C-alpha cells in the first residue's frame, strides 16, 4: 500500500485589527414596541422601520438620527417596502390596510382598504407599484 500524504494547511498572516478599523454598530432607538421589519433605500442612506406599536420611523443612517414618525395605522405594522427611488414607502398592517407614504414630507398619500384579515407583507415592483400582499388570519 502506498503511504498516505499528510494534508498541509497553508497558513496566512493574520492582520492586526485596530480599534480604528472596527466600526461599532449603532442602535437606533425610538419605537415604543418591537421592530418587526426594516427597509433600506437603494443608496443605503435611509431606513424605514415598522413596529408593533403601529408606527413607522424614518432614519438617517449616516448620522443615526430619526427623521420622522409615520403614524396612521390603528394596529401593528408588519411589513414595509420602499419604491426604487426611495421617495415612497408602502406599509402593511394588522388593521387590514396598506398605506402609501411620502418619505420627504411624512404625508400619508393613500390608504388601500378591502382586506378581510390583517396583512403580513408587502413588496413593491421596480416601477413603484405595490404587489399583492399576503394575508393572515
């Protein structure tokens, strides 16, 4: 029988990690309930969080500040999606509605009603049109 060759591991030099190289995570606080969904704008500069407190919050990720609160749902908000241009958000709620928001002004542009049960999720197409949501009981 031929002798087995030992496997050798190639060792690489470890880079020294300095405190300057580590970016500490930032915690964004503001909701009074649990955050259940987050959507980021395409440029990564802003985020919109959805909460079981019934609100959405718009965040500036560069400075870690809350830019505003989107209030209008009467029950928890379970999902949020942003249009490709980052100008509008669509939220899905346990109150059975979808709401369309202008992220610059914080204005509620439209409420879509007609679901018998709460809405679990929402997605937006490239052209900014809502896709049919998933409904729960």
